[in-house]
């Protein structure tokens, strides 16, 4: 049972938020939302990717995804040849986008199929691992969390482990739903980010407090445009409605419904050494 807010460690208010996928606690201090018992969905794999239109069988869907990820990766001010790690790389289109920008890509995903999908995109075996420890001596100057952090049951502990694989002054690019966004207030329980595998929704203040507690400075915020197709939107609508909906895969257009982007810089404690010897 998670009683304290995972973002700021504040207490929950007496006014929970009721959604289609269960009750969420609301932080009285920062306004972030979280599930007391963590995620109720963990079946990540091919059916999960397919149901959400992530596989990119259609050329327009692939193009839209790669264009979105390229925009996110460009937020990192690092040399083009830098090593980059994508957390929750799923079907591999974020890896492709980073490769197109000249970065040396690696991925982490709990789905065993993700490494095979990366190989289908032209990456060598082992590009995607399921556990951080499998990264061994690699260190990364840039790490991307694109719709990933809200899936992680213990985000503070995860970031602490991740520090072992960060280069000095590493940059984190984070895109996630914002609990205090206008769309959340307007749509209420129908907010599309209230999914069973999203266990934590940061408010803007909550995320800034969380980043600081974890040893990261907020360098900038940005408005993340996702390029989508009607096909992708209707796949997500089908998940919410339970009704199978069909839609064309054209045109490609920009979209954002209550999401925010952040660029963080790691404050490595003065006088400490990184655990791994290989630079990014």
C-alpha cells in the first residue's frame, strides 16, 4: 500500500480521483495522482504493441512515430555520435529515430520481444536488454523516457539504479502525461492517459520536486508534439471504448493531449566516481 506521494512524499488528500481503471490518490501537496497498489497491468508484449498500433506495419504510422521520436531526441545537446539509451523502447522506432540522428542506440524494455523487433530494424542482437544490469560497463550521456516513467512502479529507485550507467552531467529527456493539464480537468475520468498500466501521473510541480529529490536539475520544459495518424488514434479509442474502430493511416498530423516534456541534467555529487569506466 503506497500512502505517500511518490513525487513529493506528501500526504494524500481526502478527495481521490475516480477513473474507468480504478481509484487514484491525489497528493495534497503537489497534486500528483497515483495508485495505492501499483499497476494492475503488466502483460507487455506483441499483443500490447499491436492493440495500440505501435508495430508500424503501415508506412505512414512508422513515419509518424519516427518523426515524433526524432523531435524528442533533438532536445539533447550532445554530440551526434553519443551513446543513447531509450527506456521502454518497445517496438524500436525510437531507436531508429536516434540512429538517424547519428547516435549509438541501446534500449531497455521488459518485453522479451523488443530485442527481436530491434533486430528487424537493423540493430545487432543484444541492443535491447530487459534489466539495467545487462548494460554492464556502458555509460550514457543521454537517456530517453518517452511515455515510460508513468509505467515504472518505483521510479525513484529506478533512477537511483540508472545513475550507475550515466555519464557525467548526463541529460534525461522525459515525455509523460501531466496530471494538472487542462485536458485532464476537461475530460475527467475519460482522460485517455488513465490506463491500467499507468500507475503515477505527475503534476508539473510534483515532477520538478521529484527530479530534484532524485538529483536532477530541470534544464527546460517543452511541449512535445507527437505525429500521429487516424489509425493510431482509433486504435487507442478502441482500447477505451471496447469497440473495434477502423480508420485510414493518412494523413500524418501533430497531436498532444495533456503531455509535457522535460530535459533534466544529472547533478553528480562532487568527488564521486561513476561506477563504470566506459565513457559515452
